[in-house]
C-alpha cells in the first residue's frame, strides 16, 4: 500500500495524519451549526450530513441525520465497506464528484470536535505485559508481579461509559478516600498522585449475543481511538482489593476525536508476542491481530513547552482487542454497537517506553526532569497531557489525532452547593 492521492492537497503530504488512506470518522460543529458526522481528509472535514442531503453520499438508508456514528456501526461490515469505497471515490484525485463535494468541506481549524459515538458501555483491560509486570513489581515484588491468571486471560473491569469525554475536555482533579500514613484513619482529600494511562480503545461495531470466537470478535470491531484512562493512584491503592479499581478510574476517560477504522489499519497488522503458555482454544490467535502503531505521551506544564515522556507501540500488547472482546463475551453477555474496550496501559520493555507516570517515576521514587527544568512524579495542576498515535506506511501516515486534556485544580469543597 502506498499513498492514495486526493484532490484535497493537504492530504497528500506523507507525514499528514489524514490522507485518503485513512478517512477517520468524527463528529464536529462549526459556528452556529449543530454537531454532525464528518470524515477527515487532510486539513479539512467532509460534512457527511451535507453530502447525504445533497444525494452525494447515498448508501440506500439514512445514516447521517444523527450526530454520532452508531447508526453506521449498526448497519454492519458490508455497509462499512461500501461507505469507505464511496468516500474514497468522492475524495480521490480526478474524482467526478469534486465540484459537488468541495463546498461540503470545512476547515478542521474552524471546527469543534465532539464524542464521535454514543458510548454504550465501557470496559478497561489490563493486557499490556510490561505494564502489568512493572506495577506488580512495585506492589508485590518481581516474583509475584503477574497474577497466576494473567498469562491465560485478559483481565479487565467494567468502567463507566459516562466517564468518557472527547479530547480537549479539561479534567478536574478528583477527591477521594485515601489511606492515612502508617495505620492512621483514612481521610477524604484531593488526589495527590493523579496519573495517565496510555491506551488504545477498540469500538465494537456489530452487536453479539452470547459467546463469540476471536475471528467473529475481530470482524465485529469497527475501529480504534487513543484512550487516556486518567487514574488516581492514591485512591486506587486504598480501594483496589479485592474487586479492582473503582473511584480511581471514575473521574474521566479521554478519547481522541477521530475513529480510525479497522479497514485503514489493515496494512499494519502484526502478530501478538510469543506465548509463555498456550492460550485455550477460544482465545487463540487467528492471524496477526495487533497493529504497528507508534505511540507517544507528552506533558506540558501550564505556559511551558511540551516534553515527550514516553514512546512505545501498540504491538507491545499481550492480548489483542479481538481476544479481549471474545473473552468478554465468553460467559454470555451481549455486546452492543458503541461498546468501548480499553486495551490496558501500553508499555514497552525499557524505561522510556512506559505508558504511565506511575511506572516512569517508579511510584514517585524517580521523578522525571522535563525540558522546562521542572520535575514530575505525578500530574500537577495546569499540566496538559497528550497521547499521540501514528502508523507509518510507505510514503503515508495513518494518524489518530491527539488525545489531550489539561488537569485543573480540585474544588476547594466538592460538596459545596
Ligand atoms: Ca487502564
């Protein structure tokens, strides 16, 4: 696969995140106009509602009379392919549709982005081996770092769909119950160890009812976003046994505004890592199931330049999203279009590849020095944290668009009315 050229000039730059090869789906609004579905092409957005209203984007059923992509998802994989083919036809170099479509382009610089889909339910996994090993080592020592089940099932917990926000949303530092020093009583206070988790989110596009195979799970995935699972480490440390995280993960979950489709990522498929134990049949790999996507995290203190604090790759995952989805369905729960599955924190094997401040600062023992000269163990008020993701093709890039959020000070009194 090489760069597919478009009549939208900015899309033909080999480092631009949104070439014709990508065509990611978002929801945007402009001055005085309601949110609506659009597809990114170069620096522009093709207004899908306008294109549908004008008869340019007629897939035989109305899809864009709503400001979210769930209706497209629910139509299924055959329609997903037809829609992508039609958008490619409209936006390709030399297209007969150019004159009709050019008035339906909106500059991204003038658009505000919204959540691209209605999040039906949200589950977060813990399926990056280096992350699980690092965190386990900090809490239990290297011999007991991975729990005995870890190499056999992708561990997860049910999060809150209502916590999911679009990139750019400010994140208020939470309050929570924290363990007192030594054996003192716990206290209710602002989180002092607020953190990020670098993750990918997989979006279920086709519903299922009952156990599905890994291949069926892969077929049912619509696309991917970058996901930041904001984490209050001090709240987590006190609450997490025995049922896992709860309030520590309930503040917010940021996602990047563009859904990068599974179709756009096909050229980047790679194998999962070698297995220490053979997986049971219902979780076995069915071909290359991860993607070669470069990931990075930057932190910018208020008014200061950004420093890159981590670089890793989605291929560091131990379990693919399809294996997570197959496992999730295995006891019979129905899965719905719009379900969001967080991958778990993605960390590579070396220190600069760690996808959380907890790991980067080793629980606060090894603070990072930023380019501005400041140090960080955890997030300070005013910091802006941004996740970046790019798959590098032959002369083109499949970008995700940033997943960013600024942390603002905790309220003086969270119960003040
Ligand atoms: Ca997480």
